[in-house]
């Protein structure tokens, strides 16, 4: 397998398109927003066919566990047909879930979550955090008492015999299910910011506002509502939406670069080059190990 990771606007989709053409690879998206249907402009959907792009109705919530099941099924189907899977995305947890068999705790029932939310509200931030410290000291050390969402989640996990701060970080120690060349694209922050501004303007020119307003008028799941740019382009004047989305995307890119630095086993390449040049380097890397070409 090949796997491409990098911050938003790093050029992953363009690079994947070049590799797809040269190697006959099939792309499996690892982007939490791209999963949702009818949002090709907002999610910068690739101009070529890709698995797990535009496949989930907007009214449906999606968990990481569900995504992992779909991604593994897509990869297995490609491999069984003699193809070359290429996982591409910038959502760190989805990217890792597509490559490995992560032991992801099941989401709580609505009743379980509501019960712990009531505990937090009844005991107050300090009281709920003290309860967490009794049940899972390591998790309590990572979570601020005022972070209601994370304290509640940590209490849910502790009750299920899991931890928000496991002794072994399986996110990074879990081995890939298949031999995989993992490539991380890195660029200077100023170049990332420039590309983000350029892409956000292009989204606006490409009809992002109309797309967002149509979606916003429909029933939306909690996870669909989190698609970056959806609410802004649906509810704000276009110029204000562009400014807000660009700024939020820049923050996301900085978060993604933290994942990039933690991604074990990856080859980090300079992404500030033409996609064809980077593809040449990736193919050369592949030939030192597995033969990537299926032609």
C-alpha cells in the first residue's frame, strides 16, 4: 500500500492523482469531511474516483470505528482484485485507523452520555474532575476540569474499563495491517497559509455558498455539522465566510502538522514542489522495497 498524509492544501489530492495514473492505484480517502455526500466543493473532493468520498448521507452520524470498518473493507477489496490501495487524507485518526487495527472503544449510548453529563453538571467541574481522578488518575492529569466534553468522555471510558490516557499509545504502536509506504508531505507554514487562502477563495468562486445553503436546509447529523465551512458559507455573507473559513483552516493545518511529526514510520518529503516531481521520488522509494507498479 501507499499512504499519503499532510496538512490541508499540501497537495495530497493532486499528488494522489498523479500516482493513480502512473501506478493504477485506487484512492481510499481518510478525510472525515469528504465522507459526506453532496459537499464536493466544501470538502475539496478529488476530480477522480475515490473510495469513501461522498458516500454518507448528511443526516447520519459517523464514528471512527465505522470508518475503520469501511476503510479496511475497501483496502481488502482492492488487494483481493490485485490492485494497489492508496490511503490519502489529513484527518489523523482516520488515517491511522485505515492503516491499522486500532482498538477503538465503542461510542456510548445516548443514555450513558446523558448520565455522565448530569454528573458533571451536578458535581460541577471540580467535583467531576475529582471523581475522574479517583477512577483514572492518568486521564485526569491530561484533562482540565473545565473541559466538560473531555471530562465526560474520560468518565465514560473509565466506566467501560478503558482510558483516555492508556499506558500504551496504540495509536502509534499498532502496526500497519499491510506493508505500507507512508509518505508525509511537509511545507513551510507561510506556503500552507497562502494555499489555504487561495483555495478558500476558489471554493467561494466554485459555489460553496449555494452548496452549503442547500445542505444546511436539510436534517444534519452532529458530525456533518462539523464539516469545516458548512455553517460559515450557509449563514454568513460570502466575504465573511471566506475570512472565517480560511482562518479556521489555518488552525486545522497547524494541528495536522502536529500529527505529521508524530507519525511513526513515515517518510517526510518536501511538498513545496510539483506533484510530478514528488511522485517520481515516491515511486523510487517504493522500488527500493515493494514493487508498486501494477502495469
